C-alpha cells in the first residue's frame, strides 16, 4: 500500500512508519519537527528511517536510500504542502498523527493547539475529500473522556466535559470526522490513545521524566500524592493496533464511514506502583515531591478495548515490567552511558 503518515518523526509516528516499511509498504512522511520537545530526538528517529538529518530543511523532499520512504518537513496547515506536494499524489490510506501534544502546555500556548489540532485536521479532511483515499485513520485521545465519564472508559460515553484545551481539540476532531463522513462519505477511524510509553518515547511524559530524574538522583514531582492510575500501554502494542486498523477491515459487520476505538492496555496501573517498578528495575530510589492534582488532569484512566478486540483482533500483551525494562535499556544506551553517541549523534544535544 501507499500510505501517508503525518507526524512521522513523533514517538508513535516513528514506530508506526518503521513497522510499515518493514512490512513492505511505501510511506510518505510529514513532520514540522517543532520545538515542543527537543527536535534533535525527532531527527535521530528520522535517521533510523533512512533520512540524513543534516539535509532536513523546510519544504525539502528527501528520500531514504531504500526509496520506499519519502520525508518532507512542513506544517500540516501549510498551503504549499497540499498544493505542491500532496495534491498531485494519491494514497491508499492516510494516517494522521500530527498534532500539538501535551495537556499542560495547552494552558500556556492555546493558539498552537487551534492551528495544529483544529486547522491542521480540517486541512487533512479537505485533502481526503479531494483525493478520496480508502480510509483516514487519525489520533484522538483518552483526554476526551474528561471529568464526567465512567471507569472503564467506553467509546459510547458522551464525553461532554473536557478539562483541557487539548482534550477539546481532540473531541472536535471526532466531530469534524463525523460531519465529513455524513456529508462527503469520507471513511475515518479515530483511535483514542491512552498513555503510551517505550523506547524513543517523548521527554515530556512521565516514563521519561521519572526515569531520567531517578537515574540522575533528581527529585520527581508526583501529583495528587501518587493517588492516580494510568492505562500505560507499550508502544509495540499500540503500533500493532494501528497497523491492523490501517491495513485490515473489521471482522464483524460491514465497514462504516465513522468509527471510534479505544486503544490502550486495559490494565490501569497506580502511579505509585509505576514509580516502584522503575525503582526496582534501576536499583535506585526516587526522591519524591508530592504535589496536588494539576489543572487538566484526571485521577484515573482505563481503556475498555473490547470493541477494537472484537473488530480487529487487538490484544495488547506487554506487561509493565517488560515494557519498562525495554524503555530503561534504551534510555541507558542513549543517554546514560559512554555509548550514548550510538543513539545520540554528534549533531544532537544531550537532554
């Protein structure tokens, strides 16, 4: 298949692109490499997809030596991207992962969320209306469940009380996709991601922040005194689910133009247990600073994934112990040993 992946240098986008290429698909990737977190990490991911990071420049079209991966640095709200690059092409499927991430950052820079998450998603929908791929698969978020949803979260919850602008933009994406399915027959599948972790993970997420601080002997901020739980999901399980949705069809019923699925582990982990697992694997003790709940946070997340299991055979199987061990091994190799240059080349900066 010929597949478009936006946000291909992001954490999930990188792993998905790597899987698609390994399976023999042809991938075109878009990413603006913004500075929400270190772009050097995104460049290092691109290097592992076959792109020379020293050649990356805005609107520069780069091809990996294998010729089955093409990358362009551009904003998804850029007119040039569609007029000069995407509209002349046709893709079998589109996987839209590009977005301004982060709940707390949305309190500081709301305009960025409107530009990227709302205007950018609208542009992708318009591209699909003009070019008619077989389907659009896009990233939603567990954040849409907000403060009025019951645990475990199920897709038929109304989700009427988002507690952050980030959550509101993701809920609006689902509404936009529904309207385009009704008006234009654009077939779309929204995936509500829960807390994803693993090698090459985002530096702003708890697994990275806690591991870095614990290994370096720095204090960690633990919100709500650790009395929270998260549906931590290992990256390989997430990619397997996305891959099944991108390349397959639901096993039950006929394909619908609009579908929403939870994609998580379905085994919530108390935050204090999560910290203790990192301590046990690293052999170090965390220095905690307990703090109250932060604005935009919810106390617990828990994905009911029975719908995705029924339709696509999704079955996450990576235990927290195994997943964190894999993450810790990657982090140590990249950032905490004399061999760091193997994963963090000379043009990158240490975190």
